[in-house]
């Protein structure tokens, strides 16, 4: 893609309510990022009437889709959201709709967890010694941290089943809370059953990468190491989601097949790696073109999973893919997401 000369690019300028310049630049997304803090502070001042801190119950009525008020003689539009603070949740007004949606999903999860007794006694009683041993090999640093991740994943799955959109009022929250309290122990065990083979396969992949000691396969090993780190990391269970965990196992099996084939198929592996490098570079360019909040939107995350499917098709085609995939299809999906 050719770069537009600086002297031909538009200069953007942002002024405050009194017409005084706040910032200017030729990169609109960079300008947005630089002003994000000021925009949010202004939004918080405008939304002070409805914002609340330290919430541990849904006792604030309905969470409106939008919020509009007047500040400095101008209309200010924002999006009410729940923000996870760990031990509580804050109700704030955010400047971006996607940011508010993503934040609220996590905020609702936190409220549900705060009002649910973790089912660890039942879960641990059902785990075999082999499972407990397998769960100990995790990137989280401890089994309790891993189980907390599994619990978050289980809650997300129950919420998704009960509420197609987002939880936005007390009645919907009460319904979901009842479902979580009723089903969370069983659902956590379902998640653990999916996670155990993932961790076992991840361990096999680590060992496989360690076996690639020849300088001739150094680049291949580095790519596999980076791929593994992007798939299995602290928090990967909830980030991946219950529905996608089976696919995660397939991606890891694909990595094992690649390790097994590597010594005798370096030329072909290198050709496939070039394809992956091209789409990953295009994906990185897409991320650079997006505002920070949009980089974690579901369509952008889905594009990253599409690249994992492409890897399977290139390095372990016998495992099959979830849908037809090619470099051309990935590029088309990325182009559709570009601003």
C-alpha cells in the first residue's frame, strides 16, 4: 500500500467548547488516542448525575443504551457502562459505544460473581487426581487462578444462553443470577473438561518446540513459540470462550503435526509461513488503523481466529477447518474491517 505524502494529508484539529485548540495532527486515530483521556474526563463530568461507584448489587434500575446531556452549551452523547473494578463495579458514562458494550459484559460478569458462591467444594470433589495433575501445568501460576478463569468462562456461557444481547435491567440480571447460581458448578466442570486436554496439548507443544534445536528450524520454532503464547496464557479460558475451546485443541494438534513434519518438509513449511506472515502483517496493519477500543471488538477478534484456521489449512490440513479459509478470504475479511 503506497503512503500518502505528509504535505498532501489532511490536518485534523480538535477544539474545546470555547473554540480553543486542544490538539492537531494528520493521523486521526493518533489524535483520538491522544485526546481519549480528556474526552473521557469530560464525559465523566457530564455523566456525574448518573455515575455510581463501588456497586456490588444491581440496585440502580435500568442501564440505558445512551446518555445525552448539555455541557458548555453543547450536547454531549455517551454510553452508560458497567466497569469491573475487581471487588466492585462502577457505573460510568463512556465515550464509545463498542467500549461500553465490551466493558459492560465484564461488569455484568463481575456483579454475577460477587453474588454467587464459587462452587469449589463440588468442583474439586469431582476432579480426578489425573485432572488435578494436568491442571497444575497452567500458565496462570496456580490452580486456583486457573479455576477462577474457568469460572469466568462458565458464567459467560450461561449469560450468553440466557440473554442474546446484554443485561440492562434488574429483572434480566435477577434471571441470569438465578441461572448462574443453579448451573455454575456443572458448567465449571464442563469447562474444566475442555481445558484439561488443552493444557496437556500445550505441554506437548512446548516439548515439541524444545526438540527443535537445529539452527535450520530456529525461525519455525520461534513462530510456534509465539503462536502458543497467543493461544494459551493467563486468562485464555474466558477469552477463548466455552464454544471455541474445542477449536483451540485443534489448533494445538495442528502445531504438533507441524513439529512432526518439520525436519523433512522445511521448504514447504517456509512457503506456508510466508502466507501466514503476509496475513499477520495485514492484521497488524488493521490493528494500527483502528482506535484502541475497536481492536478488542468481536469482529476483529474473529479475524484473528480466522488466521488460526488458515494455519491449520496450511500446516495440518488433515485436521480440517471450521469453515473454508484461504489467504484471499482472510484478506477480504480484514479489508471489510478497515476504517
